C-alpha cells in the first residue's frame, strides 16, 4: 500500500497570506489527523476528521481550519499567516481503532 | 488524557539493547500505551503498542508494569539508524486519534 502523502513538501509564504495544505491518506483509512510541530512547542494536535466530519479538535485559533472529502483526502487551511505559524505540518491517517501512520510533512516558512 | 514523562535523552552503544522508560502514572484502565519515533523531522513512525501484557514485534519489545503506571520500550540490538526521538503516548479512551506527544527521549546510538 502507498503511504500517506502530503503536498506540497515545502512552502514559503508571507505574513497575512493564507495557505492550504493537502493530505492523501492510506487507501481505506477514513480518519485523518493533523499536527503542528515547532521547536518550541513540539508536536501538537490540530484536529481530526472522520467521514468528512471533524471529530476532535486541539487548542488552536480559528485561523486553522480543515476539511475532509468523500474520498478521505483532507486539506488544512491557515488564514492570516503569522511568523509563529512556521512549522512542520504533519498529517496522519488510521483505520478506526488502530495506529496512526504519518506522512512526511509539509514544511511551512512564513516570512 | 493521561500524560507521560520521559527522560530528555539517553545514550546507547551500537549493538547493545536500548531501554527507554516512560512514566504514565495517571493512565486509565482502558487506555493503551503507544510508542512512536521520529528521525530528524521525518513523520513519526509507529513502533509498538500495548494495553496490559508485554508485546513484541520485529522492531521492539514493550514491557508494561503490572500496575500500568510505567512502561519500557526495548530495542534489542540498537543500530546507528535507531538514533531518533522516541515518544511514549497514552491513547485517550474517547479521543482515539488525538495523540499527546510530550517531549520524548532523544536516543543517541554511538559506535
């Protein structure tokens, strides 16, 4: 099976802009979770989608949003980018009740 | 969700067993212990998980104490490629895919 894929792998944006990141889960996996990783805060949970519905949410401002499509692919959007949003954004997929498999991540740099 | 405590770093000689401890004293009866590792900003990689009994797979062994308040991940013959940050995670009872990663243990395998 192909693993979790994330696009783009690297992205540079300017403060105030918005960005959309994409995640394609492993075939058959219906749950997609998103995480943000920064040197200061470590790996932090953003949100989880299951069958096109947000099932869990972390403690992030409303500028961070996501959605999931009927084919389980997911996107996350960050609006009005801030310098502190520079991070590695990781996506993970899972079958219900089993371990999560992570993608390689998207490295976002905000200048 | 139960939190975990891990030493920030450990050293291990190549070829020797690496024993990584984790404290999860507030774990609930139905919560699983998961171990992941992350090699230099790649996506975290699943290693093993367990509930009560000791578990073993091709990568590692997981020893959980009888009171379930702590566990140890054992890499039987560490190689240089095992150098990574190892995360011990307690999987929430109701938030299955909302992982709290903590700071992890940086394992340095030395020749």
